[in-house]
């Protein structure tokens, strides 16, 4: 995009609008009319210099509108029904995500369609978290009638987390409550086909890997974290490497790279190749459940590949902010979700701070292959730490001091584990006779991952627990960081002009 | 600066988003609510009721019309007077109006 307009400023105004909407008491209709007037004015001022200013005002108003619209629920929405807690209800609906199977219960998000009694049914709206306390074959997109007790999430943080996902209640289905399976409706859709593929991959991992490796690999490849035990999760959290257990840009990058490589070997024309990779990335995003970090990375990938198809300049900053704009317009409350904040902030800090940190090291380090790898790796690791550690301290009350060093080793190593895991999948199709041996290697690499992480955990002062991290410190820190980045960019600009 | 064509595309995209937003808002606000909730829920069964002299603060807060403050007052009342002798004693708690009491009496009992 040429100078004068920036997606960065656009997204900042959009975010401001979303946040301001919390404190505004204004009718949607009035604001909507004002937005339409600004929209028409900006159309009339298409050739004028103030056009850009109008676009930023529109971004701000759009932020408020999407936020107000998200909070406006239909009258027949679950929240408006005000169902008393612990009352027994019978509802009809559809399973909207991959059911998470734990030892004692199964969790899934249920899209409500009707509330039912003996004689009548009434059409209702909304999503509910269902917890089933009995063994039952439940699948994504299943159409069900459920009986159970209605509850509200007790803890405020958990309530807000669920609210961010559009979930306003919990239905507990006990051992004696009935579950009726209705006719299969959407089983021929692409979504269902992807779900079947996911189940096949799961089976493949489960039958060929040890239970420990299966728990890690199904998290990092399929986004299913239900099998990871707490001690393992805690060990990664304390070292500051827990992010590798969530699917992110690293995984999307590997999927994109492998797909591009295969399509290139097959001599597919350039534009078609990029188009196919976009399709593959979208399928992978759905396959993994579309968590915030996956969505962010997939959108960035799609934007970058789209730019290549249309032969436009690619800019990683623009693609990051554009993906944020897409996500926030669709789901503005995501701005308050920890996963969204950490995912965007870590990538943004790497993009913005990297040139500054890189310039601190002598240039000869970047000439030799090994020193270059180590230095660049260290730069990325320190950038990511500087970008997210106050947020981690604020939310999780922990400062993982060893994380810079640990990420330097574990992130590249994780690339290897993810790569080998995809080879396991492809070997099932291309050379199944080699599968047991490749799976054994994958097993070994995964166990190595945990061993390396445990080594870092044994370091003295590996992590520091804090009781409280004030919010104003958080803002002060980021203001200071922005100031340093700003001063550095001015210095670089002046040096380049000289 | 943006080219004229890019400006047109940008405005068109913003128009689509804002237009769609308006449609979505209209759809939501024009839905109707003619439900008699009492016909669809099953409250007041013994298994759903809680003993007012045993119930803890966490469970209290989950009941309709009870927030952190009222729950605290109920617990304090129990500590001060030993126990509730009648469900109607709830009305003595500051913050519990008759409308709240009507909602609560289906969930609580006194042995």
C-alpha cells in the first residue's frame, strides 16, 4: 500500500473504537447514521487529502459499531431468557467444535436451536458449553437433543473468557440425563470431511506414537491439548516455552513450506501453486479448530500469498495488522482474550524490535553460518521476551527468566519435531512400510523436547513468581518500549539520509 | 498516497462491512420473545434445592438475584444467629426484596 495510508493506524483506531464502546452509552442507530454520513462524505472527498482522515474516523466508528453489535443479542438469545441456575432444561442444537474428551467428562460447544418441553418447542439462539458426564459417541456437527442442568460460569475470568467466545452458559449432562441423536444433517459438508481427516490423523498418531508423544503431537499438530497432563504443561509454562504447545506461525509456516515444495516438485504454475497453498492453509486452520493464533497466522499467510498472486509488494507488518482487523471486525471481544493479545504482541515485537536488537551485535557475527544462526535466534528470542513478558507477568504472575535461552534452543528444535510429525502423516500415504521407523524417530524427538525443557527448568532462577503486577506498570513499560523503537527508527532514518 | 482506484475499493469494502453490520443488527433486534420460560424449565425439584443453613457462598452466588454482597450477608446472618429457622427469614437480609425472595424460594429450603 502506498504512503499516506497505513493499516497499522487503521487497526489502532479500530481497537480504540472497540475499547471506547465499553464506556459509551449511545444508541446503535444514531451512531450508525453518523457512520453512514462519514462514509458518504469520504466518498465525496475521494480526491481530497482529508480522505485518509475520514477513513481513520470510519475505523474508529466501525470499532464502536462492531462492539455494540456483538453485545446486542436477539431477544430469543439464551442470555435474554434468564434461565435460573441449576434448573433442568431440554434443548435441541448442533455440536459446533471438536468435542474435547477428558477422563471424567466430554466438553463441547453447542449451538442452540430450540428449547423443548413435552408438548412444545421454542426457537432460541446462542451458544452453550456442554459438559457430558457419561460415555457417549459425540462428534462434530452432530444434531442432538440434550437434557441437563443449566449453570453460569462461576469465576469472573472464566465467564469473561467464555463470553468472548459468545458462550453464556454451561449445561451439565449427568449420567441419568438423556442424549438423543437426531438425523445427520451436515455430514457431506467440507467441514465434516476435514473433521474426518482430523480423526484419521489422530488415530495415526495414537497407534504409532507413545502416549506421551501422542499428547504433545496432537496438541502441536491438531490443536488438541486435552491429553497434556498438568505437570508437563506447568514445566513448559515455567520455562516460558508453553507457546510451542499451541499452533502458531511456526506450524503454519511449515505447512505452507512443505505444500509449496511438493507443488513445486509437481511443476504446478506459480500463481496456481500459491492459490492451492492458500486453500491448504485454510483447511489446516479448520482442521486445528481455528484458535486465535492459528487464525492470525493463517490470515497472515493468506494475505502474503495473495499479494504474491497479484504481484504486489508484501509487507509483514501490514499483513499482521490486516489479519487483526479481519479478526476484530468478525469478533471484537477477542481483543480482551489473552491468546489474541499474546499472539499478536509476540509477532509485533519480533517485527518492531528485531532491527534494534540486531544492530546491537557486531556485524561480523552475521557473516558466518553458525554464528549468524545463533545471533539471529538470540535476537528473535529476546524480542519476543521483551514484547510479552509484562503481559505474562500480569496474567500468570510469573516471569520466566530462562525463557530467552530456552526459546533459542526449543523453538528451532520444535521446528524439527513439527516437520517430523508431518513426515509421519505423509509417510502413511507415500511409503507406509517406513512408517514405524519414522514414528519411532518422532517419538524420540518429542521426548527429547521435554528433556531439554526439563534441563532449563533445573537452572537456578529459571523463573520468578510474583504476587501482583500492576496494570499501570504494564502501560508504562509498553509506552517506554514504543518510545525506544520510535527513537531508533528516527536514528536509522537520519543515518540512511546521511 | 492511495491511488483513486484504491480509494474506491477501500470505500466499497467499508460500505459492505457497515451495510452488513446494519442488516445483522436489524435481524437481531427484530426477533421476538413470546416464550413462557416456566413451561420449559424444571425448577423446584428436591434435587435442585439447597439447604439455606448448609449452602456455601460459591453456590449462593450462582442463584438468581444473589451477588457477592448478598451472599456475604446471608453467611454473616447464619454466623450471627446460628441458623435460619424459616425460609422467610431471607427477607430480613439487606438487599433481598420480595421479588428476589420469590425467585429464591424455589431453590432453597430450611430443615
